[in-house]
């Protein structure tokens, strides 16, 4: 911490109070179609982003999140393995199994919508952990879908892009209906993360 570049714990990333609200962007916001930038240095700012992402995932009982969903164009994902949260910096798919697995996928940026997406049943993902050490993760089953879904977000790809035209149209209609019903601002919605405690982040 002496050079101020690397924070080693989540407890000390905020100099003041941690934020009470996080904003999730909705489908239609152009940030979800942008290609996110690689993280050059895992610095205190990165810890803050991962902290926010982790709290949103826990609060929303989601299985994963990608930084662009908070309006942040950085290549960061957090996978919720339920027993632990796994952040991966600059994640990259290095191998996909040939056999596929179908999951009814939803997305924090698409409230009210879902669709059946076929993806590789297991996936190996390399990237960096919070200490900037290279890591190789293997995700299978639902979590393989989640990992592929979140990495897609970093390239501006959304789960609806994997659906047939009719299913895509249905998902988009359901999303618009939900947004109207919930009276969400079209640009995004706030998630109360005040007091959310997150499980220890897995380093590797
Ligand atoms: Zn998503």
C-alpha cells in the first residue's frame, strides 16, 4: 500500500463511507454494446469496482455480473459460486467443451426477460486475480453459461443475441413490459447495497 497502487483487502478500499446505491444499466444503454477496455493495473479503483459488482450480485441473488452493467467499460466479471465470489480481471475463454448445455438465462440488464441459451457445458477461463496473478478457472454446467454470458458482456454481446429471432422478440417485449411496470428509468435502476456483506473474494 505504500506506493498506493495495490490494495490488499476489501475492507480498506473506501477512504470514506462505501456507497449505498449502485446503478445497473438497462438494455438500450449503449455502454452494453461497447467493447470494454482491459484493466492495466489492479488498483484501489479496481477493488472498488469489484466490491460494487459483488454487492449487486449478492443483493440481487444473481449468478454473475460484468462491469459494463454498472456502466463501467472495464474487462471485469464476478461469478457467484454461492459459496464464494470469483472476480476475474481481463477474463478470456481458452477452451470450450464440445457438448452443450441449455440454461434459461436472465440478465440484470434485462429485468423480466429470459431465454434458452445453448452454450458449452464447460469452459476454461484465464485472467488475473485481485493480486494480478494469472489464474485459470474451469466452470461447468450453469456456471459455464454464466461465465460465457458475462465474458460476452465485455465484448458488447448480450444473451438475446444467441436467441432465435422469435425468442429474441419475445424477450425484448417482456423486458419493455417489466420496465414499464416497475417504472424504471430507461437508462438504469438503483440497487440498495447498503449493509450488504459479501463473502470473502477468492483470489485464485
Ligand atoms: Zn447479463
